């Protein structure tokens, strides 16, 4: 088929539908008339869109290799504005008497550049930070300038942690200690007396409400952190006894991350608002209701209550929360508090895109089957051949079962020396030809048979790609999180191959074989044929939340190159920051190797090889140079 014919069959619109980019892209990502993925933070200005292929060209011309993590600072700015504007619109429309204060949980992405930009872009909304450890508090205090923003301190707190927070209060910050376990109150009160600083106290409660999704155990009566109702009342009584009840200003709960169903969110808000109302009646100052995280990202674009999606918009989320709080508090004549949410995932998910190149492909080839088999062939091979020849839509399940049975019988015969390697080879060709036929026939069925649901993955190509699942998208491996994955160019061409993706770690789990789909989960990804000598680039999208923080040094593949991009309204872009990925020496030092000592040791080994007559002195120089280059090189595949 020539290019004109191909273009006639495949269009940009078909690629948009196939990869779902309009569904999960939130208006930030699109496909150009050239068949390349575009990114645009200005949803009302199409002329500002930038091709990812143009950015790849610019990155490579500057000497950076794939894989590269792109951070689009405008997208972070846009998401912070979107969340705050949506809450402020709901507050205005519903005549809510309080305000909204968002906070970003540092644990979602702790990279310095990310946290710094959150504080910069969030300052006009007084968007604050949430910390869960001493190290995160130290980081937050180095970056926060806005005294109107909230600084929420969750997690276990020792004296140093509490002292730092109290000093922050003394300096004018709205810093809250959220009590996770009962014993924390004593140390907070003790250190506040010692330093002469009155603390801002919050309490985390365990709601009876639970949410669906990956993190359902974050909520409910048996969640790990928080106080139950009895402990809450005991805490209130203690504060009353110590004349410190006016320090209790915030109620907090955390239902879980990535909550797909809006009903779960509303149910939790109603319960928390009732608790808040009762605390006000008990005499606590209050003023802040912290609803934690949970605002989901629609990774698959289905707009459903599926784990990787959500059945609500950000506007609906904000309106439902504001209305639910008002409903409860108005009935109790309680003043409207400042609503706080810890929405980290939706803030930074769109911000980052991982780009990488395909290194090689192992194609599934459908073997030709001979017109007949030798009359001296074993009965099992003859039976497998008959299955192949008699396959049709009516007997597809029976043929599938028979093909598996005879394939296994033949393999067992080979292990016991009853057939030759050549006969084994013939049987494999017949078997895989049969499976290919079944996969084609399956598409004609009105209702898919359960045994055949994943048959496409059995005959999929393997695209070997220059990245590490464990380093860059660990949630894909650990909890089956789905991320949008697609080619970033050649999108006016028909993708003829169905593939699974393998990374370059030597681990059978270093693969991706589950992909987003509007109605289900795909087991293969449609990709294009590799062209000799041409680079083929794929992108994994919505990876800004957790993936950088949770990355693992499996096989000592380190951090990738990172490039921060600012897209200008005139259609140009600036590469505002480059962070070179880990070198081999870097990752070795993380696991307690000393690169300088290693060089000395290897030099001694090379010198010994000279004494043994294995290499010459000039060869030693070349070998040591190669070893030194290896230490300083990128941990990923370099062309």
C-alpha cells in the first residue's frame, strides 16, 4: 500500500479515537495535522500548541539522550488555577460564607523544582503545602513565603519536628499539627509550653465511610491513622482540662487517593461535617475543615467509577463538597469553615510526560502450515494439524482447547525423546498458526468467550523500549495503575502491529501489558511498524504524581534526564531547566559503592593482566578509558 492509500484509510480523528487522547488529555493534549502529539496549556489558544516531536528534536540537539521526562510548568500552573477557580466559583454560586485553601502534599512529588513551582504558582490563591515527615517540613519551610497559606503537618512528629512547626507559627505561618495518634497531644503541649508558642491543633478522625478504588483501606474504622470517636472525645476533654480547647482549630480526615465515585466523597464530607459541628458545640475554636486528598484523575478517559477513572468533573467535585458542608452546618447554625483539600494527584499528574525510544521489536510471525503432514508423523501432530484445518467460528472454543492439549502433549513427548527437534518445530508452527486464526475469528463473535479474552496478548509483538518500569512508572508494576501510552508521531499512519512493551531491565515484570481503553482494559497497544534506521518515540502521560518519588533502582537504572518546558502564548517554547539523569557512578554510590575506589581496584586488575601477558600497556589504557567512560555514562541505552 502506498502512502496516499494509507493516508486515505487512516486519519488524525481515528488516532484520536484509538488512543483516547481527547478523553484523558483534559484539553492539554491533541494530535496535529502532521500526526504528532501536541501539548497546549492555553485551552482557548490553539496557536500556542507545541509538538512533542519538536521538543524531542530540541532536546537531542542539546545533547540529551532518551529517555527524557518533560515537565510542563504551564500545565502545573493551569491545574492549580483550575482547582482553586472551581472551588471559588462554587463558593460564590452557593453563597458559602467561608473560603477555600488548597494544600499540595509534598509526598506526591517531592522534587525540589516541583514543590518550588507549586508555591510560586499557588501564591495568588494562598495555596499551601502538606508535609508528613520532618524532612518534608524542612523542605517546605525553605520554600514557603505566603503567610496566608496553610502548612499542614501530618505523620509522626518528634520534638524536633514539633519545635520547627512551633517556630513557624511564631514567624507568622498558619502551621497546623494534625494529631494522628493520641500520644502526640502530650508532646505538642509540652513543647509549646517550653517555647512559649500556642499551637494550632488539628485532629485526624477515622470515618466510618470508605471509598472504592486502590486505596480503600485509607478510610473506615480500621484505617491506620486517625482517632476514633471515643479517642476524639477524650482528646477534647484533655484540652478542656488544660484550658487549651481554643487551640483546636482543624478537623481532618483522609478517605484515600484516586476516589472514582463522587457518592463516596459526598458521604464522607457529610459525616465529617457532622463531627465538625459537634466539635464547635463542644467549645473548640475550629475554623478549618480539611477533607484530605482523593480527587481522582481520569487516566483512561472513560468518565466512570472505574479504578483508573472518575465519574465526576472537578467542578462537580467542588460543588458537591461545598453544598454538603453547607447542608450540615446550616442545620446546626454553625459558621462556615475554611475548606481545605490536599489534592496532589490532580495538581501534578498532567505536569509530566515520559518520552522514550523503541530499541528493537520481536515480531510475532504467523507461520505457514504445510498442505499435509508426513504420514509417519506422530498422532498428536496429526491431530493438531486436523484442528488447524477444521477451525471455524462454531467450533472455536473446542479448537482452542484441543490446540492447547495437543501442544502440551507434544512438548511432553519431546522432553522424553519420543519426537525430534524438527518435529517439535513443525508442531509449534501449526499451533501458533491456529492461535492466530482463533484470534481473527474471535472478532466475529457477538459475545467474547472468557477463555479467549486475552488471546491477542499471546500473539502480540514485543517492543523493547529504552526506559525502566520500576524507575519511571512503578505504580504500573506494583498496583496495576494504568497510564495513557501512545506514539507521539506517525499518527496519520495505520498502526498495524499489536504490541506489549518491555523495558530494558532483565526482569520478567519489566513490561506493560495492560493499556487504557474506553470500555475495558486492553492487553495490547496498537503501534506502527519500525522503519529501518528511524527512531520511533512513545510517550507515557499523566506521570507527574508519585512516579518520580516512588522510583526504584532496579538493575541500577537511575533517574532519567529531566527537561522543564515553558510554552509561550505565541507558539514558541523555552527549555527553562535541564537536569541530567543519573550516571552509572551516581547510582553505584546510592548502593554504597565508591566510584573512585572502584577505579583504583579495576586499574590493579588491569595491571595484573599485563603481568600475566593477557593485555599490553596500550590496551590497558584503552580498557581503563572505557571503564571510566562507563562510570560517567547515562544508565540507559545510549546510541
